[in-house]
C-alpha cells in the first residue's frame, strides 16, 4: 500500500471523524455569542480561539467540516448517479443520435462553471446548502459521463464483450454486468478527485454567500467573515484555510494512492 494512500486516508479520516463527532459533541455551542471573549487567540479554554462574535473556532470548524463534507458527498453522489448511466448509454449507442444528444448536453453544462450555475439557481430558489449541492452536482454529471464513456468505449471491442453479445445479452445488460464493474476502479478514483473539488466549490460558494447560510458554519463563510480582520486576528482566516488545504490534500493523496493500488499495471511496474 502506497504512502500517499496511507497519508491521504489518515488526513481524510481525521476530518471525517471531526465531522461525525460534531453531531454529538463540540467544545462549545457553535452558535453561542460571547462578546466579552471575542477575537481571543488560542488558549486552554478555546483551543483555536474565538471569532468576532466570541464564538468558539474549534466548534465552528468541526461543524463546518460536517457541512463541507455533506455538500461535497451528496454532490458527487448526484454526479455519479446520473453521469455514469449517461456515459454507459452513450458508449453503448456510439455514433447514434442518443450518443450525440448526451455528449452535446455535457458540452452545454461544461460551458457554465458551478459558480454560474449556483447563481442561476440562487436567483430562482434563493441561497442555501441545498442549492449549492444541486449546482455542484449538476457540474459533476458531465465529468462522470465523459470518464465513463471514454473507458467504456475501449471495452466494447474486447473479446468478452463480443462473447456476451453473441450470447444474446442486451446492451443494457452488458453495460451493467460487464462494462460497469471494469470501469468502477476508475470511477472510484475520479470520485475522490471530484470530492475534493466539491469541497473547494462549496467553500467558494459559501465565501460569496451562495452556500450554507448563517448560523450554520461553513469554512468558506468563515473565510469571508475573516477577510476584514486578517491584520489583527489572522487566526480567523488561517484556521479554516488550513482546514480546506489539509482536507483537499488528503483527498487528492488518497485518490492518487487508490489509482496506484487499483491499477494492476502500476502495481506490476512498482514490483
């Protein structure tokens, strides 16, 4: 097992553990305002200090991890749940009108970044975590569709697929029973990459006010609140900033390690 996979798994597990623990325990109530103790630097009582409202930064960071991970996880689930079937269908109907419709639809979605999609959704339904999930999820759909189609196309000409077609299996059954299991390793690796990008996207949307709304903590919202106080309270920006960096780094390392571990060609090359 590679060092990248171990280190990435450790960092990701620590963030996930903090998010899970926040459901049952945080050092303080993350929404409790304590003006007399505002802008405190890290102490034995407040491990990571307090913000401009006197709220405990450690508690907000833990709940913010829950928000970021939940938004990114559901958004990746939407992208994978819709994109993979579309990619399999396009590969099975290569060259047909259905393939063209699916791929041109992907091109259309790619023309609009997740931030633009979020702005459009927010203009209609209002800002919030749910709309951020929808925006990021919509942007993930063509990513998984393209990855799946590209990997599946190379499999449709393989001998075992030709044997399945001779046996009378339908294209849908071949895609589900033979194509999907053989591209799952690639999708798992891509899923970890999109998960890290989803966390960055959620932080960016929250930073501009389109993500989770107060009083729900979000790492992006914490950065936005801290931008005018960096000169005299730098810990307000450094803490959520490092949390985002370490989480994204952990997921990227884990994705790189999973790629090495799941790809037999890379395992042979290392040996």
